[in-house]
C-alpha cells in the first residue's frame, strides 16, 4: 500500500518558527509531539549542509498519522498463521522462503498472496547497483558496525515511543547486546554478496524480520497495558522508516567522521540497496529513498518527529553502554573490555554531541577513537578507489564485521531469538 502524495513529493515550504505549535489532529497518537523535536547536533549539521528543511505542517502531520499504520500484507499473513496454527503454518512459510512459493504444493491463499507479491521484483531494482552498495557497506568494516551500534541504535533510545514496544518484548531482560547482535546478523546477511537475490541469505533474513515485526505488532497491540491512543501501533511505518535508514544508511554517513569516504555514486548505491531492502521489509513508498540525499531526508524528517526522550531513554541506554564489559576477548579481557567501553562512548559522543549524551544519561568522552581511526581510514578510502581496491576492501571489511560479531556474542546470533516467546519459533 502506498500513500499519495509521497513525502519526497511534498512541497518543502519554510519550516514554522520555533514558537509555532502544530496541534495533534484527531486519530494521531498523543506520542506525536506538537512540533518538530530537537535532534542531535551532528544530524542538524548534515541537514544544513544538504539544504534540508524541517518537515512542514503537512508532512509532520503525515508522520503522526503513520504511527497508526502497520504492514498490511504481513499482518494478514500472521493472522492466517495464528488461525491455521503456527505448528502447521510456520514450516510452510519457511519452505516458501527458502525454496520459493512454487515449491509449496496447494499453498494456502494467504501464503501464496504474500510470497507472490515479494517474489515479484519491482522494475526499478538494479541488481548491479545493489551489489555495488553491498560492497561499499562491507568496506565499512568494524567501524561501520560501530556507527550502527553506538549512534543509530544507542541514539535511537531517544525515540521513547519505540522504546515502549521494546520494553514489552523484554528488552531489559534479554539485553541490548542480544538485540544488536540480531540486527547485525540481519545487516551482514543483507550486504553479503548476492544476499538480496531471491532466496538469498539477505532476502531470507529480511522477510524473517518482517514476519517477526508483524508477530510483535499483533502481540504487543493486544497487551492490556498498551495504550493505542497514546502510542499508536507497535512497529509502525514511521518507526520502521527511521529504523531502516538508521541501520543501513547512517553507518555510511557516520564513518565519514572517521575518514572513510566514498564516491557520490557509491553512496547512491547504498541508498538503492536500502530502497529494495525496505521494500522487502514492508516499508511504504513514502520512505524508500531514491538517492543517498533522499535517504538522509527520511532520517532527518523522522528524527524531528520521533526524538522524544523520556525515562525509558536512560533505562535502555545506560545498560547498553556497559555491554562491552561482558564481551569475549581472548587476551587481556579485563583491560580490553574497559578500553572498548571508553572507545564506544567516544564514538557516541563524537556523533551525537554533549546534549544528547546528557539525555542518554551517559558521560561525554572525548572522541579519541574517531581521531585515531581518521588517518587509517583516509588511506583505506584512497586504496579502495584503485583497480580491485573496492573488492579487497569489502573482503577485509566483512572479516572485521564477523570478528566483531564473535567478540560481542561468542558465537552465532539467530534472528528472532530475542522474540522467541512471541514468535514461538
């Protein structure tokens, strides 16, 4: 389902003055602020550099309306799965996911309709561009994952409305380390070579995430303490859009502060990969970027609508800052864990700034790690532009990413494991 007009087509009029308050319209959850929120200084600077404006009244209202909109095809599929029984329906889903819907004899109509849709590749998909974007993202190495963890995920705890869903799925009990490990597993699957081909590892992981989102949405919305008038729908379109660009686009932007720079066309390739991944994930057309600048527009606008910290912000961010103290280093673990904690706080501080660190309840640490990495990554950026350099950088970067995964988890991360009590799988 698409929405017209799209966000990118909406007129970019001058933003209202800071004193102007945009009333919440009927049907819009009360979590939606009365006007654009404060956003981290780094993101404001990016917006100024690119000439982006705050969302106008029409777009800001639309972002509020989409807090009540889920993913209709996946939601219909999950309703059928619950009606048919998960013991019967989930194996059929897995078979269609791995081998295609044609492999399921006499497939039930809801399953056939869902997979017929996702297996019909949009005409705009450019496979070469997707593979180029994946190589660029693999080239980001561990530093790219650090940005995803220390900026996108940790900074995302300022989005209090999204925190409400996390807390009801056991985020505190299961820990942020497990959540990020699963997110990282999904992201590395997506950027694996040929990962987004039909039945590829990234394709499969993305559709599993989409199914889990629908299951969580159904479960949390039915909880007696879920207030839809206040919070809207769990894992709604606005939240999903912010999460998509935060996970896949912000790392390529954030590593620039560490000296890792790519060609303009390579950034657009990252955006194209994000566009197709978002389409598979059930994100609506409004939020699927047409270019890297367009992806940053989505991040910029959704941040102005979602950055509403409350007591849940520190409740989630403080334990995450201490996660490195439990990581799996084989040599000098005590010392390396302490260094890792300071290292990751220095990245968060550099990208989000002192005000955001105070909001998160975390100490501001001088950005020593980005400063150390900057000259190393400048050399790597130059080397990547030489013949064969991008391929070599992608191989090295993926090895770094897998090693970081091992350090975090000590083993493999399974997508959906942290939501096992909800998905039953």
